[in-house]
């Protein structure tokens, strides 16, 4: 539906990448259509930004968000929640100093969640989280794809931009947007503020060549009204999530 501006913008980015992107080689065996420096804003007051033109597994996205937010890096929690794509990256069943570690123990000690909450409450313009730690790259099974979150308070509203060094637009980005929206909601609740705009900034925006037909199928699917996020960190649920069918796509690792 036309009132789902988030998904219209997302679909336009996908097709723009297929039409205008350059076909490039990368570390995988699959080429990508690549665009540089793509950005768009999402108004969280218009609904929760989950893709509706294909089925997205919100419960898995929520579990992965909590895994990161709580500073976890173990595989067991993920596997217990039926999240298995991380298995391919694990070394001796370990993932190392990845997202959750950098969030809660940056440089082995610094809790960035506590830091930004304090900065936001003090109306500071220094409420930034960074997940890119060059000194820890050799101890990560996979370097972080989103690398910075910048919180901007406007009176009683809270905005956040999230920066990606690289993003798989068709498979990865919808789940990363869910993570970002949940993070902004969670921080807003702890600061007694209202979540508002979520800004998406992608340096290397790409669609894998093997996803080209999947993108076309999804683009032609109908969109639905965005659902509402209910509850708090302990019991987040989606109200009225209506979606199209699941589109099976090749996972590129």
C-alpha cells in the first residue's frame, strides 16, 4: 500500500541497485550489483519497519537483537532460537569479539549502552556507539557490517542513524533494520523519550547477482500497512503483521 513509505523506499533502492549498480567481484563467489553511499530515513511513528512484501521472521530477528544487546557472542543462544546462519562463520564453535562484545565490552571494559543512555539523558550531542574496533578484527569470526549508531535527541523525541560499511540489500538489510529499530525503541524507553526517525546510511550497498530474480519477484509483490510494535524489551510483539509469501533465496557467505 502507498502509505507504507518505508517499503516503497526500500524497493526503490533495490531496483536502483539492479539498474544503476556496477557488477563487481568480491570475496565471495557471487558477483554483486553495487552502489556507493545510499541513504534513506524511516519514520517509526508510521509503524514498525518490517518488510511486508515477503515474509520476514520477526521472532528470529528479535532473538538476534537480544543476543547482541545483552553482549552475548555464543552460538548456543542462537541455535536455541533456531538461528543457524552464524554457524558457518564460527571457528571451533566460537565467534570471538563480534557485535555484542563491542557493544558491551569495547576494549574489554567499556559498556557503550550505558554510555549513550547517560549522554542522551544529559541532552548531549556525543551519544555515539562504534562497533568497528581495528584492534579486535583478528579476533572476530565476521567483522561488523554496521559500524556506528548516532543518537540525536530533539526535545522529547529520539532519532538514530546507523552506518553500514557494507550491506546485502535483499537478505541482510531487512533484518538489520529490525535490529536498529528495536535498539532505538529500547534506548528511547530507558530515556523516557519517543522514538522517531531511523536513518539508514550504506557505504557499499549491493545486491547479489544470484538474487536478481528474487528481487524482481519481491518488487512486484503487494505491500501491506506496517504493523505496530507493542510491549517493552521483555515482551516485544508485532501487532497486525500482514505479509506476502516467503521468498527462498541463496544465502551468500
